[in-house]
């Protein structure tokens, strides 16, 4: 080990010891060591009985959106940070990944909840995670491109770290869409896995971001695009130069064209180059790495350990079902070798800390999602079927479809669900709901009270609309902080035009108690303050009355905390709706409500039935109080 490496190692250890206090506050380590092997199924014993049903296939899109127009990347700035980033773990790529970093100490005793009320086994079970595109969040230097310093200046909007204030969103983590050096604006064509995209800042800026985020109780999650690199990555340049190149086996080559179509239809998965064909399932500009090749697998662990040593709290894995290909065109996704890879990767990462969150993008039907959620691959998987079912149920004003999707998911532990309404690959939910604010509010109620760790896509909390440029980035347009033409996003020309934002901007909503933003702040606080909503058991609540097919009602329970959630997706008020509890409920207390909610006590001859009036679009979280002795 060189003196420079020793110095870096010692800096890493110093940083880890600085983090130790916060790590100490984070975990219930003694418990988790026992529970980790159980996959936390113990939370939901009743649901083990349910069997999975097949949902309609939703696999219809690439994870990376449309192909952007290629542009030359900006010249590389070879700063000290860049040198260190390139120099350090890269130089030891062949060393055993396990030896690279000390295992974080896990105290045996149970710590007190941290200031954000984090008390569950793993931090993400208590979190609301905010997904954002750095390029579109806040520009700090007028070049029209969002950057790390800009994000730091907006952290207080997300969470100011003070539990006594209510003018921040209250989210507990951010997931940054790819920020590594890449060719395209979307960042999914990586050129250097250990460098920050120069337009976004430096590694030192990133360290400052982690520090400033952690100071506020916000954890930092990075998007990891392992399946493929850019064709401009030095590995691919080397690999494609000759069949005898040292990196040749880092990618997937054939002498003749196997003629596979992409699994979702469309184009070809194989691309000609210098008389050979390489596999690139998404695009010729993004060749797939060869995960059958041990050095590739090892390198991804080294890269992950590097970012963990920078204080990162978790990773989101792009295109996670496409890691290893089979022998035919029908074997491009969800292969046994892909599952084996994620098991191996998880083992290597969780050696560092069990509190590193691993969330996978597995965009497919529920039957193919569930195997990634058995406790030995991902901690969380995005629940695409439920996201779609929420949207469909709201527009149809019928709860049936949502229940069908929920029941089909019961074979998957709720602790593995990542709830969301929309993401960077989908049309903005406000646009899909035809700008109907009442429906948008209903969606927020369901999103933040149903099981699963919520992932809130930036701007959704202010009803951001889809852009109309039709250039592939209309879902990822800059955030509107004000109604001004550039939305307070930049002093210069935004890299992409803002969508219509006369109403969908932060300044116009922040003081208005009836705004969508205020609703999000309120519901996130209710969730943060009620463990039953975060990790509690889930059971349908049987209803009776006129119009109840438009109502979603359920019970979330954690120990003595019992909450009923009722959400009227309909456009008619509902009077004296019967809530048919299976237990005696003494009385109900309104924790949060949408519209006027009137509660009626049970009649003496049936103490298990309570009654509620809900307005059109009305909703409530009701605390169930025990019957008097
Ligand atoms: Ca900038
Ligand atoms: Ca692959």
C-alpha cells in the first residue's frame, strides 16, 4: 500500500468514525441481525397465506427513455477530486473487495429513535424518499444546468432537520438520478463510475452534499447503472479495439448476428462493430456489460464500496432484470444467473453495513417481480403494478382494480414494496389525471397511506405537468420554484424548457394551506408520526352503503396503534357509510382529513359498526380507540 493509499485509507476511516454516531442512531442492530435472515416477513404473518395471482404484463418501456440526440460531452476538468476518484479504488480493482473497507461497527444495544422518529429495523422502512434529477432541480451558476451546489441550497425545502417546523416536506432521503460522468443528459450511459458529471460539480461538492443532507436527517441514494456502459466508456473502447483486448470479455460478443429483438419489441439487441456483434439491449450506444465475467462483477462491488466510503446510504439499480442474458431471445430478462448475481452482490455490500438500502428497478408483472423480493436480493423493488392500479382506480372511480392488484402482491412482503405514483420514465401523473386537482389529492392520500416505502418524484408534490417539447425529457424538465419564466430554477437559459407552471410552482403554494404542497407536507408528517402507516400490518376494511365501491378503506396496525384509512375516489358525497370492524372499537379520532368528515358512534346493538360521512374526494386517517372497559 502506497503512502497515498494509506492516507486515503486513513481519511476513509476518519470519515467512518465521524459517521459512526449517526450510524449508531440509525439502527436496531441487535434485532436486525436476527431478523435480517427472516426477510422481515414477520411483520405480516396473515399475508403469507395469500397466493400470488398473475397481473397483466406491464413491461412496455425501456428504463432509460427515448434515445437522446448525441452531443459531445464537455471537456473533462481534471481537478484534484477527479484525480483522487480515478486513482484510488480503480487502482485496486483486482484486490479483494471485502478487504477494502472496515466493516462498520454495529452496536449490540438498541438505540433510541433518531430525531426523525426512525425506529424500524432498517431506515428505509421509515422513510419517504424523494427522487430527483440533479440537472433539473436547481442551477447555482447560471449555465442552465442543475448542479450539486444548487441542490444543497434547496435541501431545507426537502427537510430542514428541525422536527418543530412544518414548512418543509419532511422527506428522509433523496434518490439522485445518475450523477456519474456520462455522455447523455439522462446519465444512463456511464463513462466513469467514480467521477461526478463535471457539469454537476466535483467529488468535494458531493461530499458536501452528503454532509449537508445528513445534517438534516436526509439520506442519499445513488442510481447505479450496472447493466450497461456508454460505448464511449474506456472499457468498451478497449474491448471493441480487438478480439484479444484485455477488456474484450467485459462485454458480450458474437461472431454472427443472433438476430434478437429487444424484449419489449422494437429494435435489435445486437449491434455490428468491426466484423463482430455486441449485445446492447437498450441501444447501440449502451453496450451491456458481461456479468458472467467475474472481473466485471468484482469491479461493480469495488465501485459500490467507493461510494459507500463517501457516505452514501443506498443504491437504486437500473434495469435490474437484464443483468445476464440467456441463450435465446426469449431469455433476456429475469434469468437465474441475474438472480444469482444480485445475491452475490448483496452479500458483498451488506458486509459493509446492513443499513445500505438496495432498491431494484424490475419493471414487469408481479409474478416476475416477487422473486427479487425474497430477502436475499433487493431490500425494495418498485411496485409498478400498484402504481398503475392507483391511477386506474382513481380514473374509474372503482376500488376493485386496486384490491385485485393488492391481493396479487400479498406474496411479496410489504417491507419490500416501493410505492410511487410516477417516475422519470412515465408521463407526469398530474397530466395523466387531466390536471384534475381533486384526483391528484386522492392519489397523494393513497400513495402515502398504503403499504410500501414511498418514492416521491420531484415536482409531483406541486402537481408538475408533463412538458410539451416532445424531446424525450418532458418528464424530467426543470423544477418550478416560482411562477417566473425560468421558474427560479436558473438565472440563465434552462437546459430544457419548463412545463406550464403558473400554478405548479413552490412559491404559489407554500403559504396556501389548501395547496397540494401543503397536503403533501401534512401527509408525510402524519406518516412520519405514525409507525402503523409505515410498517404496520394491512387489512381491508369492509364497507357498506351507497357509493362505497368508489371508496378504498383499510386498517394499518402497529402494536396498540390502530388506524383506519378511508379515501373516497368518487365525485359524490357518501353519507353514513358503515365501517364494519371485526373488533370492538370504542371511538374514532380524526388524525387527518380531506374535506369535511363526520363520525357517528355505533348503535348499542352493534358495537363493531361505525359510520362516516365523506365528501366527494374526501379522505381521512382515523385512529381507532379502544372500547371503554
Ligand atoms: Ca449549473
Ligand atoms: Ca445485461
